[in-house]
């Protein structure tokens, strides 16, 4: 069978009666049920005048309906999942920027998106859950939503299936369009890397408005004929209940989520021992080697760190499963697209050289929407510039040395925050850390770190500074260390370095 290139084809991967979408405490939606749901959803959208190329914003709480709506709507229109926690101003920006043709919200759910949609003249489609099966629903378009779409019927490989915004930490967020072919390629790459099959069960705790949860957890599972159990999100104690009751074979998360689970794991040793996890996956941020070691020791399975970003439909590189080697501090080998290192002038560099990570392949976005300036700087000679700095070793394993915009420039000395993070994480009192640049009158920028200590642990800045000084050069030792109960994170649980000094009021 040729590789599928559309969402409709991906939904045909599983046996008709096999479970596709599940949720704690609910019977699953079968693959046949999912395919029927997609056909019915397409008919409802087309009858409401919505078709291929039309953007449908989706504002749903994490759970099975968020997963099935993404899959079903994408077969016939363009999906644009948005964070339900957005405020009025954020919804106003994103709905306008997307030029949304319609907004899907759950029937009876209160959200500021409703009022914003009304103000912008965007019709609302109510999603009505259809129990008992997890993820089953019907659509109820607003009265008056009747018409003939410009492009009816199932989408093709080159049609856009998903649009997401970049995080936009320092500038206006850019729109990233991803085609059906992009999504299908990435789902295939992840499935091959993890050797996913019909017997695999993914426990999803990632947000389903983010590329990590949508592609790595949901789409890769369905494309492999396996199932995904969609939870309301990360809840430490409930995670171990789900681990006992659902018996998943894997889960994927960002490092901060793994760390939260590690803190609770000693109370659930019996649950972990009785589980059937095959591996744990980590992506979307650098996994400190100390956390990787603790995860493998605690759960008794390999931890597979992967490297992903929105513009690559998530996965770019990944450590392989055993018996192939995996290395703490490395995001692995190319896992789908070609991966190389490029200098600032656009020349590809040999292995062992530090430079910007660049990629090319079937999972890479064709380009930012309506942004020729960004495209001119991001694409060079067929390669996409990731903005990450790294090095490929002789075996082809990629080690990231930092985000180019996050590199700390201390009077010309370049410091990679990840390196300082990893050293501080080796201190027994440190639970979590994020190193960042702070303004300095003397050096322009200097090194600062925000630290969360383990419960009951004690340390002061001088103790931690002395600890770092035994392992790193003096100019890399944090000038200031602040202790926090919790480090500010983005909506997906990622630690954010850019702007942290200003948020915390830290300066030299």
C-alpha cells in the first residue's frame, strides 16, 4: 500500500472495530465510528457552506472531542485549534488573523470566543457530544449557515489541513500552514521511529491546541492503527490512576510534565511496576540529562527524546528505540526530514561544526502565510532555518546548544543556557531550573537563573554559584539566582527564557 497523504486516508489505517479514540471512564470510538463521524462532519460543514480552504477555529477543552473534531474537520476543511484559556483580546487577534470562516465550541460551554466571534461576524457551530462513545459528536451550525462551499468534498494532499501560529515571543506571531501531505508524513515518521502498531495505546496529557499533542499523540497513534486515550490534561495523581486503569504502552510530554510526575512517582511504585509502558517520549523542549536518568530509573523503560517544532509538523529528529543507542543530552538522529548544520552565510557545515540546525523534507511547511520577509530569512536553498544552534556528531546524533535568540552574549562571550541548566540540575537540591539573559550595565547581558528546589531542600545562591563554578568557566556562572515556587511557563508547559528577566524584575 502506498503511503497515505490525506487525513481521510490516515483514518483508514485501523481495523473497523478497533479502538481509535478513548477517554477515561468512557467506551472508545472505533475506527469505523471515527470514519463515519468524519463523513458526517464533512456533510454538515458542506451544508453550512464550509469546505476545503475554509478555516474553522476550534475552541474545545482537552479531551476526546478535541481530538476527534480535529481529525474529522481536517478531512474537509482547515482546522485552527485555539487555546481555550485565551482572553478576549487574544481571541480577537487570533480569530481575525486567521480569517476564520466559522468557530466550533462545545454546546453549553462558556468561552470569551463566543462574544468575539459575534463581534467579528463569525458564525458559531455548536459541537454536541454524542455519548456513550468517547469523542462522538454532532455539529449544530448556527441558524442561517446554509450554502454551497467553493470547494466541497474531502481534501487532497496539497490542501492545507492545519494552521497554527508560532509562539511569537518577541514579535507578531506568524501563521504556519501545514498541508495534508505534511501531516501524513510526520505521522508516518513518528510511527516508524517509535515502531507504533495496532496494539499501542497512547495516554495523552498534552494540550490539543498544540502541535505536540495533535500530531505526536493523536495523529501518529491513529495513523498506526493504534488508539489514543484523551485526558483532560496533566493531573499528577490522576495520571497514575489512568496508568493503572488504562494500561497505556506510552505517553509523550514536555520536560516540565515529566518532572511533575517524577515528584509523585515514589507514592505509586506498585502502579508503575504493574504497568505496561513500552517507552516514554519527551519533546518540545530540552530534557535535562538528570531528568532522563531519573525517568528511566523510576519507570523502568527507555526515554526517547525527540526534537520538534511547528514548522516541521512536529518531529525532526529523535533518539531511536533500543537496541540502537540513545544519549542523554542529544535529540537523536534525523527522524523524517534531512537534518544538517548551516552557517550564517548559508553554507552547509561538516559534522562536528556548530551552527544553525536546518531541515528539509515532506513534513516541512511550504512557508509562512503572507510573510515574504519571514520566508526570505527562514528558507535558504530549499532548507528551513530552525533558529536553533547545534552540532551533529560522527554518528549523526544532534546535540542542541541553544536557541539562537536565547544565546547569552556576555561582552562577546557566548553562553548557551541549556549548558548551565544541565549543571544546576545535577545539584541534589534543584528540582527545576531555567537559565536566561539579564540586562547588565557592565557586560550588556549576563547570566541569571530561576530555580525551584525540591520540597524540604535548602540552598542559597552562593552555594549554587559555587557548585556551577566547579564545572563551568567563571563567565558562565549565573550572576544572579532567584528562587521561585514555580517557574512561569507557556500554555503548553514549556519554560520560556525570552523576556523572563523583565517578568521577574531581574537585572544587574
